[in-house]
C-alpha cells in the first residue's frame, strides 16, 4: 500500500496511538449492540471529550488546543478502519462545529464551543428536506423574524445525530421570496429543548446502523434572533464554503475504507484454501487485487496533495469534488470486488468486509451525490 506522505509529526502519531486504544476499549466491544439500538450513548461523546478527541482545532480560550487538520485526518482514518461507523465524530468535529468556528460571533462561540469540545453539546446540520435534497436552494423551512426571535416552521429529514443533537445548525428561508432563491437562505442554531422543536422517527438505514439519523420538525419554533449565524441571506454561501471540508472528509473516509478492504482481503485470500491452495495464488485474485491496490495508490497521491492544499487555505472546491466523486466511487468498487473475493463469507455480517460494503455505500450519496459532483466539475471545465 502506498504510504501517506502527509507531514505527520510525533504528536499526530501519539494521537493515532491513543485514539486507536480508545476505539479498542470504548467503541469496539459495544458497537454491535449500538447497531441494534440504532444510536450510540451520550457517554461515548463525553468520554471522547474528556480525552480531548472532540474538536481539538477549537481555540484554547474555548477549550480546544488549536490543532491542525491532520488531527482530523488521523481520527477519521482510525474510526473508518475500525469499522466504527456509528460514532459521528467526523461530522461533529469537521463539519458542523466548523460552522460555529467560522461564522459565529464571540458571544455565540462562548455559548456553544466549550460544550462541543467537552461532548456535552452534540451537533447536527439540517439542510435536507423531504422535497429538497440535491437542490438545497429549494428548501421550504421558513424562519420569520418576530421581535427578538425567529419563528421556524418546516421539516428536515436524514439528519445525522438528529436524535442526539443538542445544537442543530438549521438552513431556513428568512426571505422565501428572494430572487435568486438561495439568497434568502440563512443558518440558525436551534438548541435542544426549544419549544416547537420535535424529533421525528429514527430512520432505519441499510448501513451505518449505529449512527442515528432522524427527521426534525419545527412548529412555530421560536428561536432567539441572536442564534443566527453570520448575516441573514448568507446561509447558502456559508454552506458552499463549508462543503469543501465536508467533501474532503468523505474522500478521506472513502480512501481509508478502500485501504482497509484491501488489507482484509489480502489476509483472507492468503488464508482461505480452495482446490488445495490459497485463493490468493489464483492469478485472477492477484490481478484483481493489483488493480484495486493501484487505484487506491492513485487516490492516495491525489488526496495527500488536496489535504495539504486545503491546510494551506487554498480554494480547491473543484478538486475536492473530483476527489469525493472518484475516491468514493472507487471505494465502493473496491469494497464490492473485495467482498466477491470473500465468497459467501463476505455476505455474512461477522466478516468485516460486509460492513465496509454496506457502510460505504452512502459515501457517493451524502454531502452531494456523485452526479452533483459531476455537475460542479463540469461547470469549471474550460475556465482554467
Ligand atoms: C445516512 C444519511 C445521512 C445524511 N446526513 C445528512 C445530514 O446530516 N444533514 C443533511 O442535511 N442531510 C443529510 N443527508 C441527506 C443527503 O445529503 C441527501 O440524501 C443527498 O443530498 C441527496 O438528496 P436526496 O436523497 O433527496 O436525493 P435526490 O436529490 O432526490 O437525488 C436522487 C437522484 O437524482 C440525482 N440527481 C438529482 N439532481 C440531479 C441533477 N441535477 N442532475 C443529475 N442527477 C441528479 C441524484 O444524484 C440521485 O442519484 C443524509 C442522508 C443519508 C442517507
């Protein structure tokens, strides 16, 4: 496997070691039960917070250590390779709380960030609605200003951490008649316990079963006006800005999963004997694994470069869409072919390859589908 050339330091290596131990002790023994429950316990979040694994990038004055993005890379890789798909730490650390870090004012940061670091405040991001998925700007949830509040009405679906979340960044129309429609979207933080904010049913998914995904409802839900992130009408631009790291996170997870699938399959095919010899010795097995390993290596080189560009503050929106598109599609291909090499055992839940196959399937759908990635990439063509 092509080794990552990312500039990991002793500190990152130490984090990898301690986080791996945390997964072994606090996650692996319980994950199967959490899959049955459809949710992870809040205590897991608190333990992760106690150990400094939540939002380490946050400034020291709000409880973090001002860590760099490689901390996120390390934890994302380790969670993925362990098959710990139920703990939505990357969503919290690298997607939702990033909105607060980037767009909240000082008073809001003081209110929310320390809890996000300690694990007392679990976060979620609510964009998708039953009739607004890929077409985010067609959302119907409204937030009408009334005195010192916004009154929210509408429904969200597919919200990760939907049941556990204490702070939800909600995309809503503060100006439903705005033209173009995206200019009427704002982001408002809705907190647990706000009257009129209800959780709907837990959505039963084919994979990532321990991660709670839920519907949310807002019925004359009065939210203090000072829960608005940034300015009114800027929501769509904020989402577009934060989709770069979100898609990068998907690509990092996809690549880590593909690497793990190959590792598992090389090991399995060297052990499994048929026709009196290991199935790894068949030329078909070797050629297939060689093809897949080559694809993963190409992905690794591209991803390493993108991560470094992202860390250098470069605008790599199109390249990130390319990485999400290609790496996540590739990861599904790899998981599928590796499952095939496991034969019937690959179809059994006790073999980890089956989990990679089913858990990874979402990667080409959320954070923008592969088709949406193609649309964005195509728009940039001819403009270099
Ligand atoms: C497990 C899970 C977790 C999720 N977590 C969250 C979350 O935390 N927060 C959140 O807001 N959302 C979340 N989502 C929602 C996710 O982002 C959407 O499912 C995704 O954006 C696609 O929207 P959709 O499901 O409505 O599909 P649709 O938009 O209806 O798309 C259906 C198909 O049509 C294609 N299509 C759509 N438009 C075009 C076009 N213009 N050209 C070509 N093809 C097109 C799509 O690519 C897709 O293949 C989650 C979803 C899942 C399943």
